[in-house]
């Protein structure tokens, strides 16, 4: 595990996350959101979960980002967001961050270096998915189907009668 | 690189997501904030899975794969709701969606 690579990825991800959260121009913020997910996938690669990193890139940079861009284009009429910021949200976010960091740094038992581990192969992931986790996998399939049918029904045009 | 610094980065990502969900007015960006918080939780799952003494079972990886699938379903339904709300109210500003009976 490379400390320099970790610092670089952390700065990259946090920068684009801040850009996505605060940029008043909607399209720029959506693109920053997509780039942030590349940083998160890099975290997964660094931690030895390559398959999850790839899935993250496919699902988020590929599908969810396109979905968000389409939604912005379809609801483009009020594209200029009012620029004033709700400072209450900023205060709550900073308070949560300080509390979490205080709790993390207070816990000394987690300040450890990672153990040496052998890589997790895609074969192992596939076997686990198809043997031990086959029922959750089927449930997720049903959930995805139901969610997509529900999304279609939500946006369906009312037929003029 | 220790577990705690990884958790600090994940906490920062979670707080930025919370900031987006609480302080933006555009409904799409509230969804983006929720997705960011889910991503921070995924980083935590992978980090804890990687730092147990012998990560033989891919439990953390499985949880993250299912979390990504459910987050994708949530994003699809959420964006469909944004479009439906926009059709009805002609705005996506959540401060103006203040009437319960349309």
C-alpha cells in the first residue's frame, strides 16, 4: 500500500466531491460527481477489491452519471440555481465531520497498518455470489426489476382521454 | 496508511454528502448527496474488510456489491420522481414544493 498514492487519491476524491456539492452550475457539478466516483474506484483498487472498483466505474460513471445528466437536461427550465447557500446545512455537516473524526482518532485500536493479504480473485467473488449469496442475489434482481418498472410508471405520460 | 486515516477520508466524504443533501435546493443534488453518503459507507465496508487479520471470506465485497445495486435502483427511482415532480410543479427547487395537495 502506497502512502503517496493514497494521499493523491484522497485529495482527488475530496476535491471533486466538494466541487459536486458546492458548484452552482448543475452540469459541472454532475460531471464532478462522475469524476469523484473514479477516485472512489481507485480507493477500491488500492485496497485490493478490484472487482468492486470496476463495478463502481461501470455502474456510476457509466449509468448513474448519464441518468443524472439526462434528468438535468429534461428539467432544464430553472437551470440557474439561486446562489444563496443554506448555512445551517454547512454547520451540521461540519459538526458531523468533527464528531466522526474525534471518535475515529480516539479509538487507538484501529490505528494499524493493513495485514498482508492475498488478492481476491474474480473467481472467488463469483463462487461466493453463486453459492453462499445466491438468495440475496436473486432478491436484488427482483428489486432492480421492480424499481425499474416503478420508475417507468412514475414518468409515464398521462394519456389524453 | 492506517485504518483510521482511511476512515477519516470516508467521514469527510460522508460530511460532504450531508452538506450537499442539506444545503442544495435542487432536488437532483439532494440525490447526489445521498449517493455520496452511500459511497462513503462502501469505502468503510471495504476498509474494514481489508484490515481484518485474515480476509479469507469476501464478505465486505459482497455487501458492497449489493449496496451498489440497491443504490443504482434508488437513483433510478429518485430521478424518475424528480421528473414526475417537475412535470407537475414546473420546478425542481425543493423549497417551492410546499403544498401537499397538488
